[in-house]
C-alpha cells in the first residue's frame, strides 16, 4: 500500500498514523480553491461534478480519484504546483458530488473513460497529463488505451487494478499480516456474511449513500466511509501486480 492511500487523502491529516500527517503536509502544496466548477450531464441518468484549480493557462493535468466511488477532496488539489498546472478534478459516476450518488447502473469502466473524454472536450483541452492512484490508476490506463492521442503522459501510484486476485487480497489476504485489524473488520459483518465480506458491506453502505441518514455535511462523511465498496470489473486486459512489487511512495510534482 502507498503512503497516501485514498482513505487517508479523504479523511485528512488527523487520520494518519504517527508523524505521517506532518510529513505529508510538508510535501503538499498550500490549500487552494477552484477558480471554476460545474456539473456535466453525461447521459439521462448521471451528472458529474467537475472543478478547475491552479493556473488557467498552465499545463493541463487530470486527477482521477480512487475507489471506485471515492470522490475528490480538497487535498487532491494540493498534489500539483498551482503556478504551473491547470488542475482538473471530477467526481466519477455515483461518487462525491456527482448525481445520483451511489448509483451503480450504467457505471462501467468504458463509460467512465468516455466521461473523461467528454470532460476534456467540454473544457477545450487538447492533451493532458493523467494522474491516477489506486483505482484511479486503472481508469487512467483504460482511458489511455482508448484515447492515447489525448494523453501527454501518465503518473500512476498505488496501482490497484480491481482484479479478483487483488480484491481477494484486500478482503482476506492482508489479514495474514494484520490479524487484529482484520478481525475488527470482520466483526462488523454478521457470521452468515463472512464468506462474502465485500457484498456484506456493500448493501448497507449503498443504502446509506442513496438514502441519507443525516444532513449535509455529515452525509458527506458517510459517503466517504462507504467509498471502497464500489469495485467493478476493469478492462479485460488488466493484470494484477504482486502486492510485494508495488511502489510504497510518490513524488511531488512541480513541472
């Protein structure tokens, strides 16, 4: 697992163990706000939230969040030098501020890749640098396969290709190394559901996301907690990397 996984990015510095929060804060650029944002309808069901930050005349870079379903957060804007980059972020189908939240119908890898191209065209960007972490790395590769001429390059970290091997490792395999944490994870699932932990978590989390149990902004926290449940099948060509071979870190991007 990489130092900045999707959970820590969204939850904020206070959630990181030990002194990791201070280290991360020193590596990130200062907090910024979007200079414009909007909603992009992509079909009769889904509408995507998008935003732009940094230098409007800078080198375009696209940030792809993880999950699937994780959504973007203010921290994601800070991975890039705002003086150099035109930073584009968006919430994928069913995630974050995109609507309808928690919707898995018409929500596939190919459609997400098409959404990226629709966003690029709407923003008038010829080519952009594509940055993705975890599930976002898989989506970046899927988009690059379909539209290589639109990609000036790729920055991929903490690659998670959503293959069955990786999902099994995430759900059960890591328990061999972190038995206490895995036991706590299983404790939230009824014994009858422990043979299929992912789906045992999916139903209540999706129900919470679709029918808010609390008012904003508290409901946003509920959605972030449910984000890892959205796991769908990626491109058939994708293959898993052995967990031990994954890079543990990432580098600050300046130019």
